[in-house]
C-alpha cells in the first residue's frame, strides 16, 4: 500500500510538475533567445544602413575602417561588403560569398533591406543609390552575436540548474506531504491488522486524522462493536455448551478409569473400555481448548496462579498424550539426564500451560503422521525452555509468521484435520505467562517449537524432595 500509493502519488506529482516546468523553461528560452536574435539582426541592419549613408562620403574607406573597429550596437567583429549592382538592378551572386537564401534577396529587392540568421551568424543587406553617380549598391554586413551566444549559454545553464533544483525540491516536498497524508492511513491499517478473534474488544484510537479517515475509523469501530457483540454471544454459547460437556466427560473418564483398574488386561471388555478412555481424553482436550478460546474472548479472567514444576508438567503432558493413543511415540528428551538433580519452577496456571504445550505436542504427532515427537526442557539464564521436536511435514517459510493467527492453516495441511485455533490459544497462554514461542521449520524435514518461560525458582534439589 505504502509503495504502491504513496510513491505512485510522488511519481505522478513530480512527473507532471517536471514536464510542466520543462515546457515553461523551453518556452522561456526560445522567447528570450528569439527576441535577442531579432534585436541583433535589427542592429546589424542599422549598421548596414549607416554604412550605406557613409558610402556617399569621400572618406568612406576611413569610416568603414573605423566602423569595423568600433562596436556599433554591441556588434563586434562584423564583416561589411559593398557590392555594386549591375545594370537593370541585377546582382551578381557569385561576387557575394555568403550562404544567403533566395528569400533574403527577394526581400532585399522588394523592401530595400533584408536580414537572415544562418546557424549562429546574422546577415543584413541594405540597397542604396549613390546620389552623385546614380549607381545602385548593396551593403552586406555579417556578424556573430558573441555576447548573445554567451547570454544564451548562461541562460541555458541557469534554466537547467533551476529545473534540477525545482525537481529535487518537488520530490522532497511530495515525499514529505505524501507521508503526512498516508502515515495516518498506514497506522490505521497496522491497528486494524492487530485486531483478531482474541482481541475483538480493541478499538482504533483517535489520531491526527483528516475528516474522511476519522469517519472511516468511527465506522470501523462501530462495525467492530457489532462483530464483538456477535462473537461474544457465540463464545458464550460455546462456553456454556463445553462447560456442560465437561462434567459428564469427567465422570465418564473417572468411571472408565475405575473399571479399567478392576479389569484384567486380557478381559474382553478391557480393550473397548481403553478405547473409550482414549477418545474421552481427546474429547477432554478439545473441550478444554474450546472453553479457553471462549474465555479468552470475554476479557481477561482471574486464573488460579501458582508455582508450576516444569518436569512434572512435561510428565503429565506425556501421560495424557499417551492416554489418548498408546501408539503415539512421544519421548522426553535425552538431556533430561543433565537436569536430573534440578527442577524448574515457573509462575502460572498449570492447566493452561498444560493445554498450551499439549497443543504443540499433538500438532507434532499429527503433522508427522504419528512419527516420534521429542520433548526437551532445560534452563537458559533466567528462563526455562521447553522444546518440542518433530520430523513431520514442516511449515512453508511464508506461512511461519502466520501460524499463530486465528484460523490460519499452512498450505501443506489441507489433508490434515484442524481449525487453526490451537496455536493462537497457545500463544495467548504463553504471552499471559510472560513467555515467548520460537519456531524453526523446514518443509518435509520437521519443526522445532521452543517455548520460553520466566523462571521463578531454580533449585538444585533432588526430584521429590
Ligand atoms: P490446526 O488445528 O490446523 O493444527 P493450529 O493452530 O494448532 O491449528 O496450527 C496452525 C497451523 O500451523 C497448522 O494448520 C499447520 O499449518 C501449522 N503447524 C502447527 N504445528 C505444526 C507442525 N508441528 N508441523 C507442521 N505444521 C504445523
């Protein structure tokens, strides 16, 4: 948007103004140069007329000599010729070694005087009759307008410099003005982009907007309010429904657990009951996720906050994931040995952290077609990291920045079930805990999700102590 509109506006404005300015400069130059040339030609004709009068004088040669050394009408280095006309008023053009056109001679015979400019040289001719002898003569004067040429050169340089300066000024001012014009719009776009299903309560702030943009902002805020209202109603419904599902689900899971505990593994009902247990566990995860999504839309709620032991959290995630399907290959990382004598504590809500990390682990299993997923954890200065590694389909580079956006799914996941709400919820929960998530992924190679959380206490204590 910035590139296309802002720079297009700058380009169009500068382009139009540059063409206009260039045309004005050309017109000004031609007018001034033409006026100067005509002036010089007139002066040259005057000079020829003076010579014609002087020709009647006995001291003509001296006068001519003096004239050629003096600047008449700012004319320097002029050449003057007196050519005698033949009988019948004809002129032998071969005697005149000047590149003059026929039009010049026509004008000369018709008006008695003529002028012509060829390249940079001006030519003037004046016809006259010697009073004493009655002989017809023509005086030709030829000169170059040296001061005029210098003037034209200076004019060209000044106009070119003024043009370049004006274009530069126009580019700079149009960039500044288009920025002023577009920056509020860009800020508005940024604010709009930051609004998603998890923060629909956000409204666009007042800014130094023009009337139209301010109206657009108000309209957008009104629309947001309507969407927010509709979304809240929907979430309330999801929240209530999932909440009602939770109690029977907990009862089913509890009862099945009791039944499984009482049955021998070889019993014919053991397998179906275990299958019920697995499905109930999966359902429980889905219900919890939905419940949290519904809650996150209804403003920040008070959560039970406490100390959470990461090793225990990872273990319980491992156990619940395995309970969902015994065929899942989840492994708690080998470096757990290195931290055997330590445990790490973070401040937070255990069930939320469990939900967030389980989402990542289940994604690892799903997108690697149930190949092995490793969970590693450890300490990094004053943070604890939990790393979930899979060798699955990976995430295309372009999709990585978007996978935490609600309902976003990467291009390569169309054959996999999913809705794109797990990772945004995970991100929301991790942010709530002051942590961060980093993703490294290569298509067809695998993904590494690293969750970092601020460490509350780090004790060198044996497990269970
Ligand atoms: P979904 O229900 O689609 O899995 P999520 O919000 O959990 O939704 O994930 C969002 C998207 O991120 C997925 O659709 C997928 O494209 C990508 N993704 C997440 N984890 C992985 C992974 N381990 N491997 C490959 N892609 C992943």
